[in-house]
C-alpha cells in the first residue's frame, strides 16, 4: 500500500482527498459509487455515526447548519471555541469535524479501491482565506483526532490556481504569461461563494483581496428548486397544503432528486424528477415533474444575479475593470450552471477556462503542493513603527512559514523607551496595506499593539525592553515582552497574516527577456495597483521605543531639555526641526509660567506677543498613515 502526502480539501459542503501518482497524474479519491466528492455531513443515529453520502441522502433540510441529529458543514463551527447542541447533546466542533476527516481516511484505505488504496496519515490541508489562527489550530486538532497529520495549510484559492496551472500542458509557458498579472479565483460551491483576487509575481502567488457570500451556495439552489417543484405538483392536483401529506423520507428523496437535476441541467436541456409514493393520499401520490434549464435559471435568478454581482463589487472597490483581470478561474460545482458561466464570460470573455474538475480542483491543487514541496510564505512584512515615523522590518515578506511541529524564532532583541513619561512603552506592529509596496509614506495597517509598563521618572534609553517573536505551525505570531525596570510582562498574538505560495524555481523564464520587457515598459512587469480605502483622520499612536540607546534624535524635544539641557545650544548636535518645534511649543514662559500651548489657547495679559511658533508655524507631521487593526485576513 502506497504512502504519500495527500491533498485534503475539508470543504463546507463536500470534502475530498487527492494525490499525485508515480506517473505524475493527479487522482481524486471520490465516492466510489457516484464519482463525486463526499458530503461534509455527519448524522448521529442511535449510537452510531454516519458520514458522507449516506448521511446526506437522509437529510431533509439543507439550509440549516444543525437539523436534529444532522450536522451540515462542521467546518463552520471550528470558528468558535465552545460546544454546540446536536439533538440535545453538547458536542465539541473538533470532534464533529474529526468524524468527517476520519471517514475520508477510512475511505482512502477502503478495500473497494484495490491497488489505489492509500494511507491518509499526512496531508496538505486547504483552508478558507478568512479562517483565523484559532480556527487553523482547531482544524489541526480535529485532524489529529482523526489520525491525520497536517504538514501545512494552504488557502483554497491558491490551491485551486496552482492545481489549474499544473494541469496545463505547457505549465512553464502559462506561468510566464501570467507573470505580473491579476487572476480572479471564483469559487462557488454548495455552501459558500468565495472570490479571491490574486497576483502572480516573482515566483509567488499572492492574495490581494477577498470577498464572499455564505447565503448563495448551491444548497440554497437545491432548496429553491425543491420548493418550486412541490408548488407545481400541488397545483396540478389541487392541493392547498401539501406538507400535511408529505413524509420526512419523501421530502428527503425530493431534495436529493433536485440536487441531481441541478447537476444534469448543466449539460441537458430538461430532466424528469420522479418520486414514487411521494404523498400519503391517492390523488397526486406519485410526483412526476419535467424541469427545464430555463425553469431552473428563472427560479434561481435572484441567487445567480446576487452571486455574480459580487464580482462587480469587488472590482469596483479596488478601482479595477474586468479587462485588468487576465484570468477568471471558475471552481466549485455551481460554476457549471450555464447562467453562471455565461455571466462570467460576459465579464471576462475568453479568459474563463472550462474546468471538468471544478468540484475537485482544490484538493488536486493541494496534492500538487504536497508533491512539489511548495511552501507557504508571508505576502507582506511584519514591521515595527519607530519614533521617527519609519518602519523596522521584523519579519520579511517571502519568509517561509513553519511546517508541522515547527516554531520559527523570528526575533529576540532589546529595545529602549524613548519617552517614558506616560509610564508605558508601546510597540506597534504593522503591515503595508499594498502588497509589494513598503515605502515609508505608504499606508500601514495595525496588527497589534503591545504595551509594557516602564518607570515614568527614568531618563530616555535607561530601561531595557526585551521582545521575542516566533511563529508556530498554525501561522500564529506570538509576541512576548518584558521591561527590566518595572519587571512588567505582556504578550500578544497576531492571527490575521496574509499569505503567498512560493512556486518552483524552474521555468521562470529568461531573466534577460524580463529585463528588456521592463525597460520597454511591458505591462506584465508593472506594479499592481490596488488602491486601499484610506482611514479617516484621527488620533495616531506615536511610537516611543527604539532599538538602540543612541537615537536621541527620536526623543521628543520637550523632554530633551530635562535630561540634556544644552542639546539645542550645541552646534555639533544634529537635532531635528520637529524636536525644536516641540521644545518651543511646550516651553514655559518666564513671565506667566504658561506653555506656548496654553498661551495660544487662553491668552495671557503679561505676554504681549505669542511665541513665533504658534502664530506662524505648524509642526510638520512625519507620521505615516496607519489604520486600526484589521478584523479579517485581507487588508486591501
């Protein structure tokens, strides 16, 4: 029996494992009976656990996450750290997710697969873009309960895009054509719709932006089709309240038939839905309805339009036109619906490939990631705001993220408090809002702020501050701090990192040709333009920590005279204009004993003139634009 690292897509509605065989062909471990991915449905029935297609076939209501003894889409519950009530029993979401993963492992090793049976013990697992560090940790714990080790995580759209690229006959050529170009991964599955704007640049796939909708998944289509079929059947036989004649089993059979009809209508003009003994009455006992493709599209038009409009909204938010998208990659079962595909073609023309494996490409892409030993890396650096408004790079972009059971130490360094008067030293960790653009003036977004108590009566640079940073295998950044004088300890975690997938070194094209292309202004090498929405003006945190004890140019001007009284009188001192302005602004008048700030606000009868600073001069503001911490993984 073969042993290898598999790709594993633990999906909202369906889940699937895949692998690349010795001949270099990717294979998906679909359901042996119907050659489809396995439903992510768990049924707790009389002391036993039923998972997959059998559980799905007994399910009556698709739109509810928990229905009686059924749990649909257990992945959704990994976002919370508390038990959920399933038919009166409290169950840990990790245990429910583990049931699905255990089922996939047993299915991979099933005797029905013969020589293709595999030991699913190690996997590259795909995750949604917006799953945070806690969610990743819980998913890893669920996998361990199922006996599966997660080598690393990879975001679903990156896996899908890489899977599509590796399936191309001329992979290297296609990769070269997409260099510097934007790609939209449009993933419309049974549970959710997810759109991810990506960029391929310099051996990396980078996520630029993400949007989604959890209320337009294929399950809602199935419900809508079933409801219309019931209405037609009731009208044909003059039934006012059809529910009183239905049984739970008949409703379940109709729902399964409507799901199959939806799939068949992607290829056929019409299908017949037949449910024998549908009603508990003679008139209309058997249901027989012909549904055309036009019927289905008319019944679900609102859902289709809502899903496609998400594309327009995403592009509009980032000031992009559809012409600036080089490729729209449609994945998920819903993209086979003709009206959905036609909507994509209307927007992107011939840049929408047809995927025969759209419902399995995420798992297959993860299998290629495992086979090619690709590594997930940071898309943006982690930086520390410094007192002069510049940024100290703590973790570089392209930094490879750890594999299972690894923890990468990033920083163990000593800092000093520049201005201890408030009794607090603030470390503000930020990232650029635009991928690949780390200039000082570029807007930043705050990851987190770590504060340490310091001695407010100490001189600048006296109290030492120790900071250590590491990243664990769930891609959570751990920041720990300690102040030597006050002996204060604090820690913070960063969960909302942004990722890139580092591609193989080979076949990246001729560097000389790339150089000539840039010289001639080729569009393929142009910097991506994603225009972030700026935060409104407001109070900004001024950094008061520095990495060395000699950076007196970072100390506020009004505190310098307290500790270095002749600082501004010494010609050899290269003080800054900002320091001089602060000294003048807060200097106490010898006559009225008020500061320039107080005089400018309240006036003074003893002072005939205001200080020159407050009349004619405004202090320059070298501080960069920084917005508060993000609530999700995508900042653009």
